[in-house]
């Protein structure tokens, strides 16, 4: 089923695990409840036997840009500052200042 899905998808950059899973779910209605785990196991078996090649693309490295960005790209929000006076506490007076 996996080889069938990869052939049917015909993606020139390769097929993702998610795309293979969706194709199998649409093409075959009688699947066991743990078919996602079975897909993972069978992909590992196909990889170890050499029938499937898995490629990890690092687009930032290939494009020559710096390390991958983290987060959503927006600067962090300013955190409010809290002082003791916000809770009704008054600063203590020094004993030496009279």
C-alpha cells in the first residue's frame, strides 16, 4: 500500500508521511485502528531494506540562510513590571534619616 501511495502521488520532491497516510485512508476503507503506527513501522522496514529512501530537507541550509527561526516571527511582548506599591505596600523609612 505504501509503494502504491508513493507511485500514485507522483510528487517530484517525494511524498510525506502525512500524504501517504491520507492516500491510504482514502483508497482503503477497511483499516485497523492502529494503521498510523503500522505505517510508521512499515516505512522503517522499507527504509532498512532499501526499497524507500527518506530525505530530510533543510531548506534554510540549502538556501544559504542562517539557522532556522523559532516562534512565530513576532517580537516578544513586553512584560509588565510589578512593584510592591501595586499591592498596597509602602517602602520602609530608614532609621538613620531624621
